[in-house]
C-alpha cells in the first residue's frame, strides 16, 4: 500500500469511529515520518545534550545558612566542604555530590539541581540545548562558585532550574 493509500485508510478509520483523533495523529506521524511535521523533527531527532552521570548537587533556599548547616551536620553527619563567595555553604555528600545551602528569596524550596556530566563545556552544551528548543543561561561570574568558571542553567518543562557541571565537581 503506498503512502497516500495508507493515509486515506487511516482517515477512513477515523471517520468511521474506529480510532480516536489521537490515534489518527499518531498513526499519521508514523506513516509519514516525523520529519514531515515542521518543528517536530528537531526535538525528536536531536541527540542528547550530554549523558547525566550523577546528581551533582541540590541547592536549597533557607532562612539561616548556619542553622541549616548545623542541622545537616547534627542529623546526617555532613561537613562543610566549601563557602562560596556568594554567602552560601556546601555540605559534602560522599565523593561526588553535595548539598548547597543559600539564603534566598524562597526559603523552604529548592533553588536548583545540578546534574554532573562528562566533558563539561558550558558554551558547547548551551548550543546543543538550542537543538532541543531550550534556551540556556551561561553565567560567567566566577564568584558564584568556589572553583570559578562558567555555570550553565536551563529550565525543565515545569520551570525547575537545572544546572549542568563537570561530573565530580564538588563546590
């Protein structure tokens, strides 16, 4: 059956109520290939930006950094591993992750999460994110983390701030 006949068959099935509109659309995409739909091909065919290797860190917004650091030290035995220039604290979690504590505008919430990747390059990753239709923000202020360098942030579909960093980076 050629492509045109297959499409006509699918439309007939839909019109005869043998398939839902969603089933029709999915079948049409499968029959014609996603590349036939403008804007769909790039998101579906783009290679992953990077392979996430670790949950590098989560940064929390807290009322009092020292009080929170004391809590995590007392309750979970976590030690301070760094004090970034922006006033926060980073508490060690094993060999490849940490918990960031910062006095920010929304205490009790997560400010962002960071995924560790290999071969971290903020500009190259930002370019790859564009292939997925995602606008990234590269922050070049070395005062924002103790090791200096560029930080890459982008929103997930629900607006959660995601950061990428070199796998093994420890604040």
